């Protein structure tokens, strides 16, 4: 069964989609992030040109490539500013070219910021210290499908919609459906530890990956994993999943795939409150059901998405696959809803969710009109989830200029779930940057104090770097030691993930 929202009306595929136009002339747009930038000496440039046919130093191109969907960067774009520019854009066309580029940069202490779809929402691919921006989009396509083991061997620059269309033509699905399906790549999913909307059945990307090809900072190419399970030390796949380009560059991946399902069921429910709804989700999961989509919206978000009247929380459930399993899961969903006084609502709510689930235009429209709009996804144990939701909403609603803050539960597990907050605020134009930062400060502190994680699937980037040490505690030193061992010159995506950078520090202008 192909997905209705990504069938033939799909946009041009396989290229980054810019978040918002840069006001004015992009080639003269000023950089907001102030840091000592590394330029490329002529001999290094020549070496990079011969290692990799595609390099570019056009200031307008570098301005566009140096930003992603980080809402703060979108705000800057409306002011004719960009986060930062690399000194040179390099677009390798093969894993060997990636290795050559990294070897040259490592020998010459040039920072390298990998980027792909640039759909990250936290500035993770921004080249903070100049140097090389390593655009991975030319490494695209599926190299092989192992139809017996149900594994696809895919190149990292493959965009989500290209991946799914190609698999679909062969009768398979990858099952990974981020809202940014058309905007993001396989390498970006892995580097950010992403989650798709059907993750309860198919898993988060760390559950989907079986093996990786990675090029280390010094140009050494390695392969990790490759087996359904193994006991040969720690899982090295997971070392690179979520490392946001700081520990190695992913040049290939073996991902689980599934036969295209031809049976699907769906249902919608409402509950008297978010709290009751969360108890229902917990019950569904802890009784063993895993419907692909199990999403619960607080009354405010339910009304915004489905026009339900802001009185009750609303839930969307969808499953696909083997009829016997789908029917069993949907029976558990229904029985748990009865236990929690859930009301069965019209299925059109699910249809409406399916239709609009990959729509991304609202963000651009609101930011262009001067509002601060952003999202924050975290996870927590069931025991802490209600406090995390309440404390964070309170912090978001107390922020200067706050207009609205809502939450939904988008991904669930035996031990807990993901809470996804959406917020909007109004602000004097000159104060938008500071207000955005202060909203993140108070809401993140509220999450961490209530026992939540820093992120569930968007990652860290620049925006959350300042919180990583608090979130990881003693683990931060372990992460830094790994970084120092794998990348002693610190060239890979410096300034990200809260790691120290040999290229210095950075600050914001204005
Ligand atoms: C509207 C919208 C909706 C979104 N919805 C979701 C969602 O449902 N689920 C979700 O998980 N995320 C979502 N995101 C966030 C974003 O799409 C993901 O983080 C995505 O995984 C980023 O992929 P990308 O190719 O765009 O990577 P980029 O933004 O280009 O890069 C992100 C990070 O990955 C690193 N990187 C990229 N490629 C490689 C590589 N080959 N090797 C090493 N490092 C690499 C970069 O250095 C950077 O640190 C959404 C974003 C937007 C704008």
C-alpha cells in the first residue's frame, strides 16, 4: 500500500529544499555567528579539486548551504542574515572521494561540516568555523536489496522520498516516515537519530539500521555491524548513529525493509484530558500492541489540527501489515480505549492527519510574518511524563510574548514516550533572537528538571549544545574522550554536540 501523501504529486525529488528565502542579496548577507573562520590555502584547494570534481566558493551558494531549517536561522533569513558560511563547498560523488577529502582536511587542520538535506531544525550542519562544507547529496541511490534478509544497502545522500519510491517500485517500504520525508536524507536520519511517524511498528532509525560504512576523520574507511545481532563488544553502529557528523561521515547504510503492506486499519478516539489519553497510550503499549501510528494530541493541538473544539484530547491510530496482527493490535487499542472512557471519533480525523502530515508551509508563513515559532521534542519515562508535559507547557506559556503552546505524544515505548511541544510567541523584531533563546532556555530547564531527555529525535545541533553537559552528566567526558580518540584534530563538525572545539568558540552578533 503506497502512502497517500507521497504518491505521484510528490515535489521535485532528491534536492535540498531551502527553508525560507534570504531577504536581499544572498552573496552579501552577513553572518550572525561570529567565530574565527578557517580559509582554504591555495594548495589545499587544488588538492580538494583533484580529489573531488565539485567544489564551489560562490558566496551566494555558501550562504544558502550554510543554513538549515533551524527556526532561528529562518528568522535571520528574513533579516537578510545567515548563520555562517564555509570557505568552500565540496560535493563528493563516492565514498572514496569522501575519504580523500577528509584525509586532506585532517592533514591541514581544516574543519569539515557534513550536510545533506539541511532539514535539521537546530543548526547541526552549519559550518561554524568556515573551512569545508561537505555536501553529501551526490552519494545517492540504493546499491542493493537483499530480498531474503530484507535489507537495503543505501547511500547516505538518498532523500527520503527517493528511497521510499525506489523501494516501493520493488514492492518494499523502509517504514521510516519523518514529516521531513521530502527534505531529509538517509545519512541525516542516522546522524540525528531520527524518528518516523510509523515508528511504533517499524522502529526509530537506530532500530532500523543493521550496518554502516563510515569514513573517519583521517580518511580511514570502516564498516560496522552488518548482522541481525552480535556480541563482539559494544555496538559500533550506535556509536555513529546520533553523532551528528562529529565522529565520522556515514557513506553507506544497511537498513531493514518490509514488504509493502496491503492491509491497513485506522481509528480515532478522544479522551477527557491529555493525562487520561497518556494512560491509554501506556496501556496499549504495555499490553503488547504496536500499531504503526499511535499519536495523542492535547485539547489545544487536537482543535488546531482537527477542529475538535479544544475540549478533549484526540488520538490517531493506524496500523498496517499482516491482517491477523493488525486486527489483534486494533482490538487492544479499542479495549484499552474502553478502559479509559475513550470515545470513538470519526475516522475522518485520521484521513485529515494522513493528508496534512507532511505539510511544512505553516512554519515559513508564520516566521515571515514576524512570529517566533518552534518545536521541541523530548522523551521521558511514563512515571515522569505528565510532570514533563505540565512543567514545560507552563514554562512555554510564561515566556515573553507567548501566544500558544501545545503538546502531543508522537512515539511510545514500554518505558515511556516522546512529547512534542509546539510554541508560538510574538516579539519586537529586534528582540526575536534573544526571545527565542530565552524560551529555549526556560523550557529546556523545565524538561530536564522534570526528568526528561534533552531530545528524542531532532538531536542537538547548535541550539541545544549548551545543555548537553547537563543532560549527559558524567557521560559528557566519555563522549569527549571518544571524540578526541576518533578525531584528534577536531576537524569533524566542530562546535556541535556540546563538544570542545580546537577552532575556538563562537558568539552571536546582535
Ligand atoms: C518540517 C520538518 C519536519 C521534520 N520532521 C521530522 C520527523 O518527523 N522526524 C525526525 O526525526 N526529524 C524531523 N525533522 C528534522 C530533520 O528532518 C531530521 O533531523 C533529518 O534527519 C535531517 O536530515 P538531513 O538530511 O536534512 O540532514 P542535515 O540537516 O543536512 O544534517 C543534519 C546533521 O546530520 C549530519 N549529517 C548529514 N549527513 C551525514 C552523513 N552522511 N554522515 C555524517 N553526518 C551527516 C550533519 O553534519 C548534521 O549534523 C524535521 C524537520 C523539518 C524541517
